[in-house]
């Protein structure tokens, strides 16, 4: 299948082009940008990033582990002070809090890796260092018979050049 | 409607290699900082490395001979090491404040300084984390602080503030490294695409194959948002926990409920001062005026003014509470703080932290870079002495005359103190040459938007 790469200078036209392409039924789209732009965030996929579930699960694991560890250890080796209960929740809240942050943060990092499909060894054939400069790349995989249509559509929306890459 | 498919020959004709990349100015300017080091850089690095070496040798000597070579003597067993620990933990607060809290408030001016501030946070925590270990007589037993299964079936005492410290500091170190690294990944990809030789290998590994696809950016934004949300309460908790090391004891001058907010404000105060002390020379040497403008320094000066007022207010409150409580040892402790044997430290603390920063009420001072630099250095000095006053001053006069004493830092402690500054500087100097000192992708985000407006763009 041929792959077309349209090069743009501004995020606005890219978002518009993506809307048009999706409207015409092109589904195999990929977008490279030099920085995050709010107008591009939802261009390909409106759903919020799944990273949020990782944070939630990590944080809940942390708070549970924090209380469970401190309370269990207090009963496993009791420090008897007066007639008080072995476990004292207020100071243990500090440990539970720190572990919530720790595991929540680490899980968020794992979430970024999982959702962003990182690390990856080989660059996409369509990737170019231009996209880590200042240009935007809109990649469209389409049937051979659609090449001319996509090419015209990209150019009509301020793509300053359109390249064809193999792959 | 659909045009007829083009003949395969024309498709083949369209296949051509992409033209050479046109690089952006932000990439060139900021990556240029990582270029060939100058003689001055190498000399400075050699100086700090040899200072670290000297301090390391001193530490080996102390471990071999025992803590007696530190200035510790009855009744003062918390000295320069604990002072310096609190000092560096405080410095570490600016990075997270700038990155996380200003991110949540959408303060765009943070973009120019957040990378270097995050780096300083990581290095300051790395410095601070050494001091509780240096302070141990038997440093090789430090792992006893961790709750690990052992033959004696003993567990650590989770009711001790010193153990909360272990969890708070290690969490803070981990999260600030994660925060720093996550922000760095897209910029490492920029560096990877332009580097050659060993740097290409290094950045290719560290950039994890980042390509800046929409999905990756979206996940990245979400990650930064969540890490900011997690780091904001964390940064407030860390220095609170450090303050409870003191406040939960009954030593006069320590036993105060104001300690947590007082320490947090002081930490932010000293952290911002350190960022200014480091970034003013860096901006000048590497010509980064286009990215780090006077506006950034002015905003940071305002923060220093604000936190200076909070810290000054806390000093006043401590005195008021000591007087109003009617507790004789408290009153004595605060009388001696100002007029006892550590009066010089106290007046350095008050003048550097509460008095000199008031110059920032004037716009002319906030925008005059030499003034900002001098005040930031004074604040650093003042904040080190603040911890000295609190820790040593209070321990020297507890309730019972049998535990009154004097403390003078020994050459061993001063060597290790100097080594801590060198250790921090060493990491920062290496960072300058290895990683982009400004978050390039965030600068670009603003620049591309501005260009769209200049061209009369649709948004």
C-alpha cells in the first residue's frame, strides 16, 4: 500500500485535513508533530489517553500497600506502649501517602510507555527528523487508486509538499 | 467523483527521498549549549571534581576513625550534616514547584526554566540524600532504615519521623527523576535526530524511539498532568516531614506547629534563589537571552519576595509564640537565638532572608540582573544559616543545664559541606553538556502558535 506524507507548517490546517480525510473514510492515518498542540490532540482519536487508568491503579496499589505494610508489621512485631493499639493510623497515613505518590507516579510512567508504544527500536519509514524541527507530518496509507485524491486533498489544505514513501 | 487511479508509473515517479531537514532555530540555539566545552568549563569541572574527591577522602577518613572527627560533642550531635541535609532538600523544592504547581496553574513563563529547575531538583535531592548517611556512624548499616525481612524478625518503627523522612525523601527522589526524564524524552529525540557518534547511540537509547505521534503526545500530556497532580502534594509533604523531625520533639525552639508551613515556604524561597544563582550565569555564558528573558527572572524575584515575607512572618511568629506561651525555656531559647553565642548566625539569617529581599518591591531591582544575582546568593547563605540557627542553637540549650554545650564545625564537616556544593555543581555541569538545558518542545509550542498569529492564522 502506498504511504503519502504531507508536510505542514501549522497545526490548524493539519487538524482540518485530518477531519476531511476521516470524513472520506481514510482510517490509516498517522500524525507527527514537533510539540504537543491542543488542536491535534483529538484529531485522530477523541478518547482521553488511557494513561489515567495506570495512575489510578498505581495510586490505589500504593495506598493499600502503605497501610497494609505498616499495620501488618506493627502486629508482627508489637511495640507495646501502655494499653494502646499496636497500629497507629495517623503516622501510617504519611507512609501510605508517600507510597501512593510513589507507585502512582511509577505506574504513570509505565502507562506512558505502554500507551505510547515505547520503547521502539526501529523508526517508522515515514518518520523524518523534520518532525523534530518545526514541521508537521500527516501520513496517509491508502490504496493505489486513491493516491491522486489524497495528494490533491493534502495540497488543497496547505500541505507545502507531499511525499510518497514505501511501506 | 473519485478521479481515476493514476498509472503505477506515476506513483513510482512520486517516490523520492525526503529533502534534507530544515532545522529550527530553537533546536540550533539550545543544542548549541551542548557543544564543545570551553577551557573555562573544563577548569571549573576539574575544580569541582577535585573538591568532590577531597570530600570523599575526608568521608572515608571519618568512617574509618569515627564521628568524633566531626564537631559533634555532648550535647550536640546534630550539626553541619543535618543542617546541610535540610538545606539541600529545601533547594530541591523549586524544580517541582516550577514544573508541577506552575504547570497546573498554566503559568506559561515556566517553560524557559522548568528543565533546569527540574535538573537542579534531581541533583539537590541526590546531594541531600547523602547527608543522613554521612551523619551515620556506621554508614554501612544504612539499610537498617528500610523495612526488609531479617533474621531478627524486627521491623522499623513507622511512628518515627526519621522513618517518614526515609519514605518522603526516597519517594521525592524517584518522582523527581521520573518527572525530569518524562519531560526530557521528546527533547532527547530532537538531539538523537541531529547527533553523531557516541551521542547518537546515547540519545537513541534514552529517547526510547520517541517520534512525536499524536498518540504519544497525548499520552505525554496526560502523564505530565498526572505527575504534576501527584508531585504537588508530594513537594508540600516532603519539607513538612523534614520539619517534623524537629517539631515532633520537645526541644525548645523546635516544638512548634508552625514548622511545616514555615519550612515549606523557606524551601521554595531557597530553591528559587538557587535557580537564579545558577541560571543567571548560564544564560549569560551561553547567550540564551532569547529564551530566558528578564521577565522570567523578574517573576522569580517576585516569588522570592513573597516567600521572604512568609519566612519573615514565621520568624516573627516564633518570637511571639515564645513570649506569649509563657514557657520559660522557650523564651530563653529565643532570647539566646538573638543574643546568645550563635547571634551572628541569627542576624545573618534575618538580614539575608527577611531584610535584603525586600529590595524586590522595586521593579528596578527586579529587572536589574546583578542585583537579582546578589540577592539570590545572599538568600542561599541566609537559608543555610537559618537551619544552623534552628538545629545547633536549639540543641545547645535544652532544659537541663547538664545538657548545655557549644558546637563548632570541624574541618571534616566543612570539607564535606564544600564537597556537597561541588557534587551538586558537578552534576549540573555534566547536565549542561549532555541534555538540552531548556525544554525545546515547549518553547516550540509557543513559537509555532505565535507564528500562526503573526500570519493571521485561523486560531
